[in-house]
C-alpha cells in the first residue's frame, strides 16, 4: 500500500492573463523521499512551488501539504529556501535567525540557542552580533542555510538550493540535506544540477511547457528517456553498427546509445573485432544530464 | 476545482512580528538620533529665545530706568511741567534750536506737543542709538502727555478709564445657547494636528512596510511563515507603538524642560495676572467648548484617514521595486493630502461652496478638509456621514489592495509590478 503523500498536486492549472503557465499538473511527494522538480527555465517549477505554499492563488486544481492547503499556522514543520533569497540585511545575524526561529514556532530562547549552536558549527559564532550586510557573501549564505533548516523541518522545499553558492557552502548544503534525509525528512528540490539529482533524488518530475513530461523514479526516467549507454575510451576508428548510435565522440572518448534489443557484450565484441583498442568500457543507463538534454535540447538551443 | 477553504490561524505569529519590529526600531541609533533631534532642536531654540528675551527685557528695563533728558514745546497747554521734569523734560521756546541740537547730536530728544494732540501729530526728534540700544522716544512723549492729562481729571474713576484697560467678558449666542467660540475648534482640531504629525513622523516607515521585504528579497521566506495580512497588520501595529514612543519623547521634554530652563536662566513665566483680563478663556468657557459629537467625528476621521493613508502607502510600496522609487510617489501623495491647507481661505470663507465640496469628497483631500470643516463646525451631518463612509471605504479598499499587491508584488523583485498581472491571476 502506498503511504499517504506529504504533498499532493492534483490537476493544477495556473494562468496569468492569457498565458497558461501550468496546465493540469498532477503529482505527489511521498514521506521521507527526496523529490526532484526539474525543467528548463520558465517551465513552471517555481510557480508550482509558490502556488503550493499559498504565495500564488491557483487558477484551478488542488495543492495540499499533509492533506490540507498550506497554512503557516499549521505547517510549522515545512521550510522553504526560495530561488530569490535574502535576509534583513540591517539586522544582526542572531536577531534575524531568532526571528525566523520564532516564526517557525520555536520559543525565543530556544530559537536563539539553536542559532548560536548552528553558528558554532559553521564557524560564524563570533559574528552573531554582526549586521548581515557586514558579512561576506559566503557567510550570508551560511546564515541563510541556518534559517532554512532551523527547527529541524519535516519537509524541506529547496528552489535551486546551490545557486550562487561557493563550493564550500555547496558542500555544506548537500551535507545538511543528506543529514535531513537520514533523519527521515521529505525533501523537494528544484534544480538544474543533474548530478545533484542523481546523487540525492528518489523520484523526479520533469516539467515542459507547464505539463509533466516525465515522472517516476530516477531509474525509470533514465530508462524511458535515455535508455542504455556505453561509455568508452578507445584508440582506432569506431565502426558503424545497427546496435548503437554514437552520441558523443571526441578525443578518444565516446558515448554510444544502445538500440532497444542490443546487448552491451555483443557491442564490445564488435568493437574488438573491428580492431578498436578499448581502454575502458562502462555500460549503464543514460545520465540525467543526457535525459535532460534529450527532453529540453531544442528548448535549450532556443534559449541559447 | 480550486480550493477556496478559509485558512485558519489568521493571526498566527502576529505578536512575534510586532515584537521584532518594535525591538529592532528601538535598537536603532538612527531612530533615537532622529527622534531626539526634534525635541533637542526645539529646546535649544526655546532656550535661545528665552535667553534672548531675558537679555532684551533686561536691556529694555535698564534703558527705561535710565532717564532720557529731553526738551519740549507745548502748544496744547496740557503738559504738567512737574511731571515732565520728573521724566527728564525741560521746556523750551525755541523749537528750531532744540531740533537742530538733536540733529547735530548734541541733545538726545526733542518733543513738540501740538495745540490739539487728539487731532494733530506729536513731533518727536531723537538721536539714533543703533539697533542694539532700542529707544522708545514716542513712549516717553505719550506717557508724559497721559500722566499730565490724568492730573487734570479730578474723578479717579474717569482717570482710571482713561489710563487703564477696562475688563470685558464677551458672550455670543447661537441657537439659544452660549456659542463656544474659537475654543471649540481646539479639541476637534487637535486630530488634524495629530494626523499631520503621524504622516510626518511615520509616513516613510509606512512606505517601508512592504518595500523592505522586497528590497531584501525576504518575502517568500516570510510568507511561508505568516499570512500577508498578519504581517502587514503586525508591522502597522508596531509602527503605532513606535509612534507612541516618539510622541512621548517629543512631548515629555516639551512639558518639563522649558520651566526648568526658565528657572536656570532666572527668567519668569508671565503670570495670568499680567495678561489682559480676556486673554485667557475661563473654565466655564472651556467647558462649554467641549463638543462631544465634533470630537467623536474628529477621532473617527483621524482613524479612517490614518488607515486610508497607510493602505495607500502599503500599496505603493508593494508596486515599487525600491524605497527610492516609492519615495517619489510618497511626495505626490503628501502634497495631495495637505492640498486643503492651501485652500484654507476658501474653506473658511465659503465652506459650502463648490470648491469646498470637491475637496471634501475627493478621497485624497477628504480627510484634511473634513477635519478642518468639522473643527470649524461647518460640516453638515449628511456630509459627515458621506465623508466617513468614503474614507473608511477607501481605507478598506487600499488595505485590501495593499495586501494583494504585497502577496504578488513583493516577489516581483527587480521591476515595477504589472498590476494587470496581479488581477489576471484568478480563481475558478
């Protein structure tokens, strides 16, 4: 039996004037999973999150969090890191963190204590009484992270979480997400970083023109949209074959997309028989980046 | 079908917002610098004025005590030589020589009393002693004449009437009752002053209610923890609390310190006995000036105007991308609000004319116009009712619009909000 979804979106439609941004979108997010909401720019990912959190009023459809429309008074266990982010820059770090802790339902003293503990963890304890605008960009990102994960949320919604983060803070954020995954939190990620999707996500939804283009586990989507791949480094000339299509071939590295009934072992034999020196050979599913490019390649080219 | 269930917990986190907003404002040095600057400046100016007045009064007293020797001619025969002599006067028969002595700087003062001082002008020629040493030569001429005239009147009462100020108690009547007069304007008019102070002191902060979240890009995080209506209400209530603190800081020193300064400077406040008898209203006059309906209407107009103006500024803040952009719109609104002050003459002279009616019923000019007319007793009951409905209606409209614009506009971070976009996002 499927567990009761933490998030349910049912036949959601959003229009702005004559423009339909989301058209009849349906999906759910299950407890404890990490869900990736993917799509090219303008595909409606952020609009969906904003409608789910009550910032936008949906034109039609039902968007529920834990079985009811989102309400700050009820859903204190949900935390959101928006794509456009910032904090009260003229206030001190501890004041801002404590304020958000209180807004998330913690008593003032507890919010303050949690904040100081977090600042210790990220080496910012000495800056607790410093105004935010006096901190470096990287330090402000750490404070933003603290605000996002304070009060140990059950549900984390992260819109482009690593956007603009330096490598140190990106590593910190991914560690924090993994900590929350291990603690059983449900995570929804909107991202363009496909390696993060492969590393963290259980299931994904790929939005295209306001509709669900692909929806399922990462493996299901990879199988359906990318198929099986062979990645190899070699010397010689790759022969043509009905068993594969050459997707990439440069500097003695190639990616071959296998046709539906082809066998990787048979292909390897064909290559060796054709006199190709194979230095490395890896058979597997298409990466999420390849899947993304296949679905949005034309869109990406248009944007470029 | 869209979910239209009413959300619970409408005031969730209201107290947290108020506490945060009040605390951070009161912790700000710039707030105290600005708040204390006004009373400090006023006290400094008051001290300077009191000190200057004290010095000037001492100087005048000294100059008055120092007798100015003068010569005079008396064609009227009214001047008593003894009284003139006591004031430093010496009679002369050669007016030209006496005048020439003053012109040459050899004498201080020459006075020529004409044959009929009631119809002809008294000629006074005096030596100029500069602005720093003011002289009252005309006063000397007048006081010698009055004192001499008084000596010639045998009836003491008549002499008193001639030289004193008769006490007068004036009563006017309207609708068979004693009319309260100018004093009746004070209490209803106080709401106008209060409104003016509120706009001056809190206007920019009202504008920042929505601009700040937008400029700091904190809106989305905030709106997932609190309803926009609650956030705006919390910020508004915090603003009122801060305004009360500012008012106390402004009024407190003004009540206490002038007396202290006077004491320290050795100056004396004028007592009521020194003032003309009808300069101050009696307690009975003050009691009759209390007009509860006018005060109640004044209070309602003030509250409605405050809410309307706040709603308008919240809406502007939600539309504009930065505080700087919003500031220019704020200036225009303030000019419109206080436009009736420029038309005060019309409001007084023709309170029921077309211009007054337009100003009374145009939403932006309505609050101030209605408050002025209410204070001066020229606002008819039906006009009061229409104005109140108008002001409260627009207040509700602007506040609702402000919340709606804030919800959508505050995440339109980089550009002015497209209002059509806000209203085209619709429910089924």
